[in-house]
């Protein structure tokens, strides 16, 4: 009996990692860059920037220090605390997976997290635009409970629409640990990748939305078919996603502007009018406010381009189509949209 030779891979250790990567490269990857001044600590909630990197002559390596807590250590200690690992071998495994070091065995491919960055495009970002980078994590049961439970979305649908779960986000070089339920909405326009951070369950309204799209960026533009029968322009990506999930794209599709206050460029609207037989405006029905801002904004856009304005009827007392899907379910949402669009 003979046996075939197999090339067995070993688990990485600290020396193995440092033979192919520098500690600076590892810090840069997980922090989204090397900060030149103190930043908010990625290891805890930190309103006053107190986290710095420095080169230690004593240890001959780059180290971190949190001046508020006194914590210090090398890059491996940093990652143990960042990801709350209990074993240093988990750190080595994580680095090997994230940097795709195929020469080493990794315990689970699920440890890898993707980083959505386009460094070559940094120079294209206007000075007034936030610089946002994100760290993607694996999907979890909490994600399924939120998206599947409320809107019926599958992971495949979410990723097709550019929605990804994140563990960290970086704003102008400052690292923030995302909440358990947090996502990046990814867009790309003119070769520049931009993000909208969405933390739906946060108690801090300033953290719910963080956005570096400019007003000319359409939500889900890239997912539109070349042509079709009906297009609904909504006021949010979630609303557009709900509509897209219920109908074949050649029959009905949807996209959204950055907000109801945005007026699209005329040449862009003319392009859409040439691609789709019918275009509808479905903005929020803000019936609970003194002024129904969604109705007014929708009418303004519809009148501007001779389009048809539709909205959720007042008797439902529901503001938008994603809330309708959450409260009334798939069947009733689809039925309502069909009633609003007599052409279907």
C-alpha cells in the first residue's frame, strides 16, 4: 500500500507573520491608516482622542498607547483587545486570514473580514467630503432578524444592493467600533467608492446615519436594468430595495435620490425617461407633521418632469413603503403597489 504525499500547512505564529508583514502594515490595515495624531480609541467609547501609535526603541517595534486607560502593547496585543480574543493564536489566525496568507493554515474562512477601500481614489475626494472606510464582518443572526424579519431580504439580495455588515468604520482616520447591528451602503460613481453608514438600533441619533455621498449620487443606480416598464423613485435605499424585492426588474424596479430635498439633473432624468415607459415618485407621507414635507417634495419633482406622484394612502397612517412592508407583510405590500401603479 502506498500513500500520496500531501503538503500540510502549519498554523502561523508571531515570527511567521513578521517574516511576511511588518507591524506597521498590520496596524495600518486594521486602523485604516497610520494616524499622525491621537485618535479616538478603537478599543472603547472615546469622545476625547487618546489613542496613539509610537515606535519603541526599547522594544524595536511599533506600539500603541491609550493615554486614558494606560493600556499599551504591540500590534498583536492590540488585535487581541480589538477583537476580544482569548488566545494569541486567534490573532495570528485572524491576520493570516485577513491578509490571505495562503502559506498558512487558517482555522476557519469565516474569520476573514473584507475591507472596502479604494486608496487610489483618495485624491478625487473633495476636501469637504468625509473620508469613510469600513471593515466588513460576517453576517450574523442579529442581521437576519433585522433584515429578514422586517423586510424579507436575503443575504444575496442585500449584497446585490450593496449592503454589508460592518464591525468598524473610519471617519477621517478616526476608528469607531460599530454597533452589533450596523451596515455600510456602498455606492460607486465616476470610479469613486462612497459609503453610507447605517446603525438602525442606535440610541444616538448622530450615529444612525453617516454619509459621504454627494447629492448627485443615486442609490441603486448601478442595479437598474437597461430598460423596463415601470420605475419608482423613492426617498431611501430601503424603500427602493423593498420594491425591487417584490417584482421582476423588467416589470418594476426602483432607485432613490440622497434625500427628498435633492433635485436631480435634467439630463439624468431625461435618460431615465428614455429607458423606462413609466416613472413614478413615491416619497414619504408625512401626515403626522404640520407640513407634509414628503408630499410637497414628491409633487415638486413630479411636476418638474411631468411624472406621476403616488403615496401610501392616509388611512394606513404609515409613512413609507419599507415601514409598510414591516407592518403589513409582503402580500399586502405587493397588492398596494399594484393598486398604486395601474399599469401593472
